[in-house]
C-alpha cells in the first residue's frame, strides 16, 4: 500500500514538469523549423511587417522595464549592470552539496519560485515570438532577442538528468531576516522517479544542443521524445501543489487542465499533428471553461490558450471553421468583449480612473496581462483582414482593442488620478518606497539578520532605485500608498515585468502579426554557438550520440542503506565557443529548472517556452566582457527543479503573488470543495473521548487530582477540544508556551511552523500544585463542579505573569480587561498536557445551536457547495457599513470567478469587557439584520466563535485569523484596529490602528489565508446611507464611533437614516433602556437602605 501511494504521488508530482519540458522543446523546434523556411504552409510568403513610427513613451518605458531582470539576479554577479546589486545566495543548497545560487528572485524578497518564474519565461518568449521585429534593431539592438535565444540553453542539460530527488524550494523560513543577501538557506527535497524519464530526456537534450538548420533528424528526434513525455504527463495527471502542501501557502496551483491544453496547443503549432488538435478539441469541454471568460495570470493560462488557439482560426484556412476550436475562439471573443469599456458585456471590474481592477494584491497584473492579449487579438484581426468583433448587438474594430490596451498602459505609466507612474524609473513621479530588500538597504551597509528592519521602517526613500519594477498598483478607489511595508501595493515581481515587456513591445509601434508566429533572426548566430557547445561538450560532431562525463567522487553520495545516490546531473560549461553576439566563456549551468510537480511546473502554460525562458529567469549566462571561466567544459551540471520561498505570495485574493487574487477557474466537471484551505498541521484536532471509552475514562478521572476551572478556562477547553487551535492538543506545556509567547508560532515535528500568537495555558495555585504532586494525570472540573475531562502526561512550570502580560499586550499598565479578569487573580503555576473531554461543552443559554465547530462549519460549507469562504469577526452589532463591506467582498469574489462565495459571520462568544454589548443581544441584532435582508441568509452562515477576548491588538488578531483557517475560511476580512482598545491609563489608542492588517500580511503561518483589508465605510450625508469613504469628499462623511452609537441608543436618539436596519437598532435601544431601568432600580434600593 505504501509503495503504491508513494509511486502515485511521484507520478503526479512529475506531471507538470514533463509538460513544461515539452513546451520549451516545442518552442525550440518551432524556432528551428521557421528559421529553415519563412513560408507558411497555407498562406505562402510570410512578410515580416515593417514597424510603423515608434512611440517614444512606450519605447522608453520598454527599455526601463528590461532593467528589472538584472536587479533580480541571484548568485555570483559579474559585470552586472546594476551598480548597487551584489552577490547573494551564494551558499544556497550547500547543505546538500548543491549549488542553487543562480536564478531570479520572484519579487521584493529573497525567494526563487519555479512556478511563477515559468510564467515570466513564457511571457518573455511569447513577446519575442510575436513582436521581436518591434524590438530587435529598433529598440534594443538585438539584446532582447539574444537573451531570448539564450533561454534555450537549459534544454541542453535535461538529457544529463538522472532523477534522484527534486529540490523544490530554497530559503523557506527567512522572513524573520531582512538583509541584502542570504546564505546559506534551507532547501526542501521531493523524492522523485529515478530513471523513468532518462531515455526521453537524453535524446531531447542532445537534439536541443546540436541544432542544425537543415538537419531534420534532430527535429524529428526532439519531437519524438516530446510526444512521449506528453503521453506520460497525460497519463499521470495531477497538480504539483497537491503533492507538495507547503507550496500551497505561496504559489498554489488551482488546477492542471489549463496546463494540458496549453501544452497540446504548442505541440500542434510545432508539429501540425492533428493528434494534438484533437486533444484540445476533445478535452475542451472538461478543461476549457468555455463561455466563462477569466483573467490571465501566472495561475490561469486558459485565456492565453484561448488566444493561442484562436490564432489558428485566423491564419490557417483549413481550421477557420473547426468545431473543435469553436469553444476556444468564442471564449476568446468573450474575453475581448469583456475588456472593451463600451461593450454590452464589459466587465464592471474597473476603477473610476478606468483601470481593470480584479485584485487588491498586485492589482496591475490582470490589466496588463489582459492588455497584452488584447493587442495580440487586435493584430490577429488586422493581419487576417477581420474588421469586426461582435459583442452582443454591437461590433468593435481591432482599433478598439488597441485603444483599451493603450488606456491600461497609459494608466500604468502615469495617466491616472494619482498622476503616478507605477513603473519605477519612468516619468517624474513613481514609487520611492518600493517593497524591495535590495533597493531599500544601502549598497555599502553590512547587515545582520535583523539589522535590515532599520531600513524597512525608515521614513527615507529607498537609497537604490529599482528601475523597471512594476509595483502592485492602486486600490479600487485609484489611491496608492507609497510605503515600504505596503507589500500589497508596492511590491514588484518578475512576472509583472514580463507582462509589461509584452504589452509595451506590442504597443511600441503599429503593425500586423506574423502569420508564421516566429520572428526570424537574419543571422542565426545562436545555431553555430549551440553546435560549438555540443561538439566540445559531447563530442557529437553532429551525431546523436552522447558522451556521458563521469560524475566526480564528490558528487557520489549514499543513502542510509548504503546505496549510492547521485545528487543531480551534469553541467555544461563552455570556455571556447563564441560568436559576434555571445561572449566566449559563457557559463550555462542550469540550477533551477522550475519547481515541483512536473504537472504544474513543466506545464502547458509554461511548458511551451518554459525551459528556454527558464534560462533567462535563472540568469546563468555571464555578462559580456566577463572574465574567462575557470571551469572546464565537463564540470558536472547540477540541474535541479526548484522553487524557493519565504514570504506570503498572496497575490491577490488567492495567494499574494496568490495574490494572491488569481481568479480560479474550475473545469465544469470538477467537484468544487469549499474547504479550500487545510487546517494547521494538516488535520483538525478533535479531543472528545469515544463513546466506548467514556465510562472507563470517567471512572479513571475520579481517582485523579482535581483542577477547578474558571469560566474563561472552560472557554479555552471548548476552543482546544473542537480544533480551533489545531494542531494544539491540550493546554500548552512549557516549550509550546515559550514558542508562542516569544515567537508567535509553534514548530511542528516536520520542521514547519504554524501560527500561535496567544499562549493557551491553564493556571493553578500552590495548593493545587501540591495536591497534584507527582501525578501525571489530572481531572478537570467545571465551575459548576462537574468533571468534564482530563489532562494527561502533565507538566507544571512557573507562571511569570509580568512576562506574559508584557509580551502579549506590550504593556503592563493596569486596566487591561482580560488581565484583571483572568491573569492577575490566577495561580503562580501553569499546567500543560494532553486534553480529553467527556462531553461537548454546552452553555445552555439558548445559543448553543449557533456554536458550530470547525468540523461542522466545513461540512456546512461543503453542503452549500461554497468555492470561497470569507470570514468576518466582530464583537459589536452589525451596522450597514459592515454590511456594505461584506456584500462588496462577495461581489468582488464573484467578479474574480468564484461561483458561490459564502460569508462566515462569526461573532466572538467568549469573555468580553463589561461595556461591550452582550452576546445574546448581539445575536438577536444579527438575526434582525438577516431578516431585513441587509445580508443574504442564503449566502451567510452565522456561528459563534467560542474564544475569550484579550483586546491584544495585532497579537490577538493573528489568533483570530488562525482559528478561521481551521474553520475552513480562505479569506479573512480585517478591520481597522482589530482586537484593539483604548489605552487603559492614557487618552489614546493602545495600538496603531493600521498595524493589525499589516501584521497579518507578515505573520508566520498565516501565508495561506487571504487577507482582505477593511475598506473604511462612513455615513454619506449626501446619499443618506453608509458608503465607502471618499477622501475627496471628506466633509460630506460622518464617522459614527461605537461610543457615539451607544450614546444614541442610551438616550433614545435615532441615528441617521441608513446607518442600521430599524429592527436591529430597536434591539439595541431596548437593551440600553433595560440598563437604565436596572440603574434606576439599584439607586432606589440604595435610597431605601
């Protein structure tokens, strides 16, 4: 059983990798074949269109955009053009005897991810294939084309790979360090298939190394093995992130169907073998998401596939009416129609300034990617003579698509309400506080692990300018906060830069498309270079034979059984091949051919151009004028599949760079599960004793020493026993307590971290400690005197109250509600152990049916077929501003492509301070909100969160977020000053109101949860309703605080119309009237006495 399971997992893990290999190889073959002939098989001579007049603004922006790739290089940098960049990550992989120093950092932190890098590579290559004639001599004197051709080099190394293990990430756990370089860093391995792909990869690599312009044998050999790999991938389907759970918190793949379609599309372009056309035709209904336009991103390649396949209907006469391509063409048209603002089917996901706006995280990704596709489609129409695009009853011209694309590009470059260029270095005003480690720390600074935070928190602009960086972009209201710790808006990425290069390349001048798709270099210098490399490295002399260098003894290792394990493959380094365009002594060791599961890594989406793109992304080529390499031409290549990460990629609403918010598209046949997020530790903890053991356990507990619980202790027993604190299985022992108190996290046995920002502990006094003595087990007694469970294998340790209070609240000032209620009067000892309870915790207050456990909530989400769950915690009554935020969030999720997002309205039900509205009153008010239709009962679940309230601000909000992960929510709405309170002794807030949401974006263990920052709502005195605050009309908005609301209710004064639903307001009025009556009664009694 174990072997089968492992094998199956390995096969799935390799799936996407294989697909990417195929795609890259196909792109190479395609390039070779079209260098051989500039004739299109159907259309005769393919004329390279002459560029029109150059748009200087776009040309300048394009030159600047290209610089960011030099900024992002990792490893040993020689003659790098960026003067403030230095060497970094030089010891990556050293612990395993590997050199993983090369590559590109994905964004502003020290991470190298294969999955999004594949997207970067694909976009750069596609841009050159389509618009190389715009760039070559006109703009960059061939440098971009040269770089693109060098991307082909990784394929040279694939044949040398004898698969023993995969390196899937480098640098995890480095978030606590902020410095310019990191060495050494942890790597993670995935045991792979040893020799399954060996034969296929060898021939393919040989062919890619020894390109011969007129030798069809190489092409046929390459294609033969590419086909074999595709067949293997198709038979072992799966998503890499399913088999590698750790990556889900960073760059999660939401499906593999788009990968297969993308791969098959490129296979057909390269071979014209209708087998692959049949594949996309037959699998379109399952994976193509026909009729459902979606957003193009690193996680969703369906729009790109639809555009690529529609290309065939434009340029191949025999396919113009293909039924198999009809769904792709129609959906591509729907995507285009959704982009044109005046289209009857135009998306409403736009800012008032005109920007397509899909995601709060990395907001510019979708408008730029959509614009690139729009220019492609526009050029396809122009080239093929198609004059009109039908959108409903309205027709549009290619110029309308190009106009849309220009509007988005212009917005990006400064034509926006902020008058801000979001491309750093372009224009007079651009972000100066970019979230980028290298740019924010002076080049001559010598920083330790923690020292860099001095510059993170500095109010001075970045000392180094990250030229070419495209930052995340504006909020929905077109505003932008230029702050270094605002990673949501102000962090750049390499895939953003690749998109910018594609878009600007398409707009820099006007022309039609190349029907044969591949831009042909007038002098194919790279072919002779490859021949030279192949000859010197493999002694091929044009043959298909491969000489396999011996692996040095230093690379031979043995596993625990003594069996030899080869680390990786063989490296190719040339010290004597040169051309007019390529510097001699080029080193092209490939150290990271992208990430994990061959099913998502080598995926169709990236597959087609990934390997060649991977080369550019890895930056393994030494710059021109570099010093001669000291390596021989048979230095063993360490070819590893890797991705590295140490920061939340929430790219959007789905994954920071998840950003986050990549709109997931699920094939119609897929079963959508609502529990989109795994509980911490992989499974929910449930600590109820089984029915068969209860009698025995209860009898046993009667003989144990007793620990009397307070009401708050009992609430914590409730929390732990239902799994809200998973993977915690009881009150904390000392090591867990110290980790939580000092690091806000717990380290699991596998080395991973989960968030645990609040110590969950049980205090006992001296008498109880003495009574327990040396006993290892104790019984737990409720405040009512019932034995409700036990703690086993207990550990007793000192309760340093001052340290606990200072670390949790950041102050020891008197007046902290939880401290005065629970900590100050508690004992001087803490007891930890494994919890067992004999029966569910009930409160018998008429609200127990609202107290759903994480397991019950997950089941309810599944019953409702939710594909997104967004949680909103509150300890106050719901007013219409809250409702506006929740309804707007659901609308945004629907626009992102989710079909049935469910709101978890989750009021806190444990201890709260005396002046908070009691739980029973709040629950009655919430029910009125639903009854009045302010929130939709069909898409809302109301449940009570049993945790007590600490009022510990940013520390506590992490606990609230973590608990919602365990409940199955994958989106969490965080408000202003969450879990905060006024200072207990001074007239000010205890915590900065914005720190809660900032901390959540950085907190360890919360990366997989998508944080939705609270949009400020206030009462619009003009519109007479709650609305999102508009700074330009600040005087027309009225902020009604909780204190003001309570004053209204106590005095019987009505709030402004539209502030709260009337029936809900009446509940509060009655409650405060009852308090006044109680006060009056108390005064009369005192008078009588």
